[in-house]
C-alpha cells in the first residue's frame, strides 16, 4: 500500500488552528478508507522567521518537494509587519509557489444554500452562485522584473513593479481554465484590462487562440473593472473565470463574500509535481488563538487535496458531504452564525465533521 506523504505547513495565526482540524479529517479518511497518510510538519512564514530568521527555511522547501501534497495554513501578521520586504512572512508563500511552479490557483466560490443569509449580499443576488476562479499564480506583478525603489537625494523616491507575461505562461493557465470549465458548465470567462494594458492584449490574444482547441467550451472576455461589478451584481452569470495573478487575488477575495464567509473557501495551487492546498482566508490576527475560527475552508482544502493530488474522489466527496450535513443540521462557527444560532468553536466544528466523515 502506498503511503501518502503530506507536508503540513500551518504557518501563522488561525492557520495553526484550522490546519489541525484538516489533518484530523484526513486521519479520519485514512481510518475509513484504509489509505495510509504520513504527516510531517514544517515551519513557514512568521513562525519560521521567529525560529530561523527566514520565511521559507531550506528544510521546509525540501520537505515540500518530497511530499505528495502540501497542506498549508496561512502566513503573516502584525508581528512581522516591519521586517525587511525580502524576508516578510508572505514571501515564504510566494517562494513556495514559484519554486514548485504552482502556476494555477483554483478558488471555488460556492454559495451553500443553507448559508445564503450569511452573505451580506441579498439572497436574490447570491443564491445559486457556483464560480471557480482560476488565478495565474507565478507571474505578473508579483514576480516581474525590474522591481524596486530608487531613493533620491531630495527625499523623493521612485518605485517600480512590472507586469509581465509570456505566451507560454498565459497558454498553460488558459488550458487549465478550459479543462476545468469542461468539467463544469462549459463556460469560461477570461478577465483582463485589454483596453489599457498591452499585457492584457497579449493575454486576450493567447486565450482566444487556445480556445480553438476547446470548441465545446464557450469563451467570453470581460474587463476586470466590469467583472468586479458583475460579481456582486449578477454572480450567477459566471461559471469558470481565468485571470492573471493580481486581478485574481482581488477578484477571488470579492468572490469569497458570495459564499457567505471567507471562512468557507478552500483553494488548490497546481501546475508542478506537488499540489498545495490552503484556505483562502489568511491568518485573521484579530481572532487568532481564540479557538473560534471556522475550520471549514481548511477542511475543504483537504478535500481538494484528495481530489486533485491523490485522485481519491470518493473520499473527497465524503468530506464535502460531511461539511454539507453539519451545516444543514444548523451548526455554525461565529463567522457564519445568524443572531439566533448557537456558536461553535474551531475544534467543536472539527469534531462534528470528523464524526460525519467516519459515519459516511
Ligand atoms: C492570497 C494572499 C497572498 C497573495 C498573500 C498572503 C501574499 O492574499 O493567497 O490571496 O497575495 O497571493
Ligand atoms: Mg489574496
């Protein structure tokens, strides 16, 4: 029997708390399916800065490269706000993405029917929302050269970031977009700023060319500003979205609100040989350490790990169903609770989901 080696990188803030629950759920899956998991923890982000002075210690990167999949928590927080830019906690995550060539970030935003009223948006707007945002993750402004700050003698300065994409980078993420759309409702929307940016003009040209290989998928293009509006105006018009790194960062946070809470959103980063799975929500320093964070995004990330890295589709479904059932029964963490709901903590929510996974 193969042993699935999972690198566990909880990171900072609520990353620590929610990742623990996702690991428990995977252990439960191991118990019922007979699959064997081996979990090995490593430091990343602020936790790694504190221990080693670096946000991505070489030992962590080695562990990730040797693993079958990576379960990631979140990185960053006020404690590390003032460290030099190159060793910020966030750089740990950016370096892993680049080193492992994780160029496609899948962020599903699904509005669970029982959570329609948890969204600050109207029921009539969010009901039925089921979007997959595919964000390019290793190019664009995040990594483009030249970048840096020039300080002038008069106290002024000039700072540069570069948005850069090659045909190859656009093509591979576009293909991922079409492949994913093909398994969904066969509608891909490519988001760009083609009326202003030359990078977007190349983006649109390449995506349009790739579309010829996918005649069964309907492709449309939308400008990023218009997309930001459409997402809160009529989110049900979207199926699969593909876009560049920075636009995807912004739009996926916006899409998260359609699902009721950031605490519900998982993600998968794919492309290289090892996939990385992380909740979209970040470290949430305001609630870290209180045991009240919603572990569902991390648990659903574990389900994505089973689906995309280990091809354990039945077990992935089982986790998703367990989450659904627990929500149907009215169990809520603080972020998704209505005024009359009894509020559960992180571990209690984890307990319930583990029980449902075990029971099937
Ligand atoms: C995300 C986060 C990261 C990003 C930060 C933490 C570097 O916002 O995964 O969306 O900007 O990519
Ligand atoms: Mg973000």
